[in-house]
């Protein structure tokens, strides 16, 4: 066979491999082929406006830090000059921010490892930060007055961001910041998930989590909460899933239907999700459109039963799954622990003491669950195999989202920071 034809077939084969790769690995696979990139974890420190960059596995040692609000003075001048923006800015500080500004909610690096894209709730925008210089490449103001969770497409080229006060999700080109499309959601869009083939986006709307009407009898006041599934090319609605009906069908009428963090099984036949106020999670079968199992996790006896004291209606907030689909890792936010759960039996392992764990993700080598301890300003690794703590690494003020990404080999931080 001619050499040129052999090279062509190899290129086609490589493209097919990337096409079928999983959601967390497609962009990683493309990036890791480049010899000048290293895989890392980005930790968003929401209250101080930084992102710590640590090793993606092993000892999780710190690699560098990025200031994600280099334009803070300019943004604050705009807010102070606009009474409506100022009111929303202060409302975010005094409600979901727990008295603090929210500067770094979610983040993803570009496939080439040159930039990190960050959603900034208090500034109601998404920005791309150049990892070499620390400067802003582009800025996209979201609709309304607050930006929230994001998701990256399997090929790493698009980010979807929730505009929580506008009931909208924007989908942006990760390199240019140009809007490629948008779609309407329920009240207060929150989590976004691309399916592993990149064809669909699932958005979870959580409703009003700031009110004190937290008794189940007042649940109806929390707004229109549902999952919106859209075509990731046309951004047209494909399906709406209202968990209220599914919960009622199995007798869980007192459960909130506000779907919080969620994770698919590797074959995407099952969705595991948390809901407001519940210490545990639920299993949803996608094909039958039914909730199939409910797992209640232990309560911490030191946790107040007064729901109004729980942060933003959360009790447990953060769930991830081992790459083989055998184990789940759950952040018991208000109960101050994290635990690994066997997916087949739903038996939890040791309760690893953590301080207000806010998120759970997976290490680069797939061996550990990584939780952000927002109450202790550190991230902690827990072994999926044993369920026991591996190590903790100090980071900035109030770490929340933790995402795998890439930087250039030898990078230790922006030169301009």
C-alpha cells in the first residue's frame, strides 16, 4: 500500500477514536498527543478570584496559580456606574455568596493548553485568560446578571454556560468567545452535561435556592425546575424531564425536584443525581424514564435540621463516578464528609471527614475522587478502591469546581501575574 494512503487511513482511524471517546477524555486525548502539554487539575477558588493548578494525579502538588479577575477594577467601575448591576452584585454577595463575592465558579482549559475559560458569577460573564500572560483574551457577558456552571464539549471546542437569572444557556466557541447558540431552560439553570458523543446537552434548572421557604409544604414556591435536553448542533429542545412526576410516582412527594450535580454511567443508560435538601442521591433510568433506586446516606448528628441553615438549599452537592463505572463518590456538603459508594450494591464506604465539600471529580489517572473542601480551603483525594483518604492539598479561598485540563509543560504560572 502506498505510504500516502497508509498515512490517510491512520488519520481516519485516529479521528474515529476521538469521535467515540468519553466526555472527559476526548479533548484530553487530543491534547495529550501534543508532547508539550501536561495534564493538570484546575481548582476554582470562588471567593478570592483565583484558580490553583495542581498535578492531576500522584501527590497533587501545586503547579501554579492564575488570577481570573485581572480586570477587576474595570468590572467594578461598570457595576458601580449601573444601579441595577450594583443591586444584583450585592444580592449575589449577600445570598448565594454567603457574604462574599463569587469570582470563579467553573473553568476549562482550551485543547491547546494556552488559555483557561472561567465563568464569573458576580461579574455575570465568561472570560478567557491567557495562561502565559495572565491577560484576558476575550469576555462574554451572559444574559441577565449571573453566570454559573459550565460544560465543555467532548472535542473541547465549545463551552456551555448557565446564565442563572436569565433562564438561558449560552454555548460559546472556546477559542474566540463567539456565541454559537443558546437555549431556554427552567428557572435558575445550574449544571450542564454534554453527552459523550457530543450530540446533546442536558441542563438542570434548580429554581430559587435563596428563599427561606424550605419546608416541603412550600416547595411549589421554588420555581419551574426541570431538566432540559437540547440538540447540541441546533440548540433546539429535544426533551423536558420533570422529576416531580417521577418522584411522586415512587412516593417521594416530600422530595425536592431540584436536580443538583449529576453524573452519567459510562454507557449513559443511568443518571445519578442529587436533589435539594437530601442526604443521598437517586438513580434514573434513561430508557424507561423512571427513578429506579434511591440511596440515603448517613446524616451527621452535628448538622442542624433547620433547612434554612443549609447553603443554597444543598445538603449534599457533588457527585462523580470512577471511569469503570463501579464506584460513585459523593460530597456530603452540609454533613462534612465525602464517601465512595459501590454502584452495584449502593453500599457506602468510610465517611471521610471533610469541611463543607462542594464538588467531586476524578483524578487524571482515574484512581482517586477529588473533592473540594470549601470550608478548609483545600482539595482532598480519596482512593476509589479503598474509600480512604490519600492526601489533602491547600488551595485558595472557598474552592468549588475542580476540572481536568492542560497547560504547557514547564508552566508554573502567568508571567504577567
